């Protein structure tokens, strides 16, 4: 039994059991005249996603679009596997990410390099199936995809977390699929971490993106990690505040020539943020504390070092 629920009119969330952790990864199905899946999860989640789609009463063969918010493996790694069961589907991806869906070699090797773990889970995650070029559709900021009379998706270029990230606005419920652009917001939205993934995290771009999302004034956010939040404005403000706080901490450290202290202070801030979910969501907590927090701090400090010519 897969965790599936209707989260808005004609939109279903499937818990893809990311890294075998419940309530950590969301894939969304939009069920209109035409049908779209938003993100796919990694390859090890593919069968869970297929079962989830069937549970909503939709056949995978009826999916028209497989839209990925960005090409990181936890979002798009399973696309090539899934699309084999979706004969009419097109894979829709940011124009900067398209070539990596067609030839995932570099994507996989950089994922391996970015991770300090080479455990069984990662090996399975990196079993990425290439997608034939003619089935991959590159999209740009402002492009639209009409799914039905009342449902049109609009692509929003959303760099910062990654240069190949996009967000998707859906017109029926005025909701926004945020990928990782507005952070990871987990444990019933009690904790929010901005994932400043190296090597391409860019603070300026990330701030601009969150502000751009605020201007859209969405009614809800569909997080990739995890679930739907109805207080979109507040959540986007939280993302912005977190980026600014990290910037302040790091700027201060640089100003007083204590760059090494920044790492410690960012770590403390991140652990404070995660504390409210530690008891009830121990697996999510543990994964984030072990992987996302150090990665985020690494990416943030790298950005700062590069910007100020430090090493
Ligand atoms: Zn992610």
C-alpha cells in the first residue's frame, strides 16, 4: 500500500519512499484530460511510484508528461525507468538539464563524487536509464503546457539550488511545485533547510528565485520534500530568511577573519532547525543531519570562498 492522497483538485501526492524513508520524497500526479507526473524519484523508488499512480485509478500508459523539477537523482533519476511503462509520455526538463537525461553518464559520476557514501542505496540510485532524445522536451522560462480546460502549467526558471532547476505553476489551484528551490521542508513542515548543493549553488540566484516565487503569490506549495503547505507566503519568507541568516553568519565570520567559525555556527543553526522533528521523524532527521546539512554548508562556504577569492 503506497502513501497516496489527493492534495488539491485533481492533484495527488505519492510518497515515493525516498531512500526507504517515509515522508521524505513527494511525487505528484496531475490528473486532467492530459496527465502529468511532477518528478519521478530515483530508480529504487520507481515501482513505488508506478503503484502509486495505479492507486489513483490512472494507468501509467495514460501519462502524457513526465516533468522533472531538476535532474538531481532523487528527482529525476527514475525517469528513464518509468518512461518505459509510459509509451506516450514525453520527459519535460529544463533546457540546461536535457542532455543529462539523454546521456546520464556525467550526472551519475558527479552524484557519486558528491556523496561520501558508496553504500548499496547509492549504487541502486545511480542505476539510471537513458531516455531517447526524441522523447525529451527542453523547456524555458514562461513556457506553458495545457493539460485541460482549467489546468495550464507554466514553467518558471528557478536557478540557485541548481542551474537546471525549474518550478511549475498550476492554474487550477494556484499552486507551485517548488522542487528544491524553496528548500526542504519536512516533518509536517516543522523544519526547513535550504539545500545549497555544491558545486553550483549560487546565493544571489537563490535569493532572486525565492523572491520571484513570492511575487507569483501562490496559494500553496507542493514540496518535493515533503507534502503540501497551504501557507505559501510564510514558507517562502522562511526560505528567504534562512538564506539571509546564513549569509549574515558567513559575512560576519569573514569580516572578523574567522571564516572557520562560520562552519560551526551554520552547523549549530541547522541542528537547531532540525530539532523539532528529531523525535517524531527520526529517519528524516538522521538522513538530513548526516547528508543534507554537511552538503548544504559545504556548498554555501564554497560559494563564499569563490566569491571572495578565498581557499
Ligand atoms: Zn531533492
